[in-house]
C-alpha cells in the first residue's frame, strides 16, 4: 500500500493523494488543505484541513486508519502544526479513526443542511 501525490492546486492550496493497494487498485484518497477552510454549508468555526475517503468496496479492512496516518504525515511535511476535521454525527468509524490518531473533539454544530457534525483537532508533533 502506498500514497501517491496526484496534484496540488487552487487559491487555497490543496494536495490530493490517492491510496493505492499492493495490486495497483485505488483504495481511497485524501485531500490536505494547506490552511483550514470550509464550504458554504458549514459555519466558519468549522474550518478544517483534512478530508479522506475509502472506496466503499474496501472499507472495514483498516485502510481508513492507514490513510489517516499517511495524510497526517503529509500535513506535517507541508508545515502544519495541527489539522482539523469535520465528521458527520452518523459516522462512528471516522470518529474512532480520528481519535486513534490523537484527535480531540472540539465542538458539535449543525450545518446549513441540518446535518449534525463534530469538529476534531489533531496536533502534529
């Protein structure tokens, strides 16, 4: 399994990495924003740096936890001292993955679509 850098683009620099399996299959991907931001549905206090996703066919095999570790290493490499992540209330697997990497819950909020989110922060030491 390896992380492949695909690109870094945008006025808010964002680096995209693909998680590739031993047989060359795409397992998932992550985006590392070089500074925290939020989309139109989230309040400004929910600005975050990291998004990750494992392809549905490959979930439940530890790839999410591995991808998170690799993404955090990349965030540290680009100079971030901490990252923030937002997770929907109905995603306990992501909550576990983030907490297993030292993520600390900061607050809950409801987005403009009415979905409940949790904001986590991970210190990169």
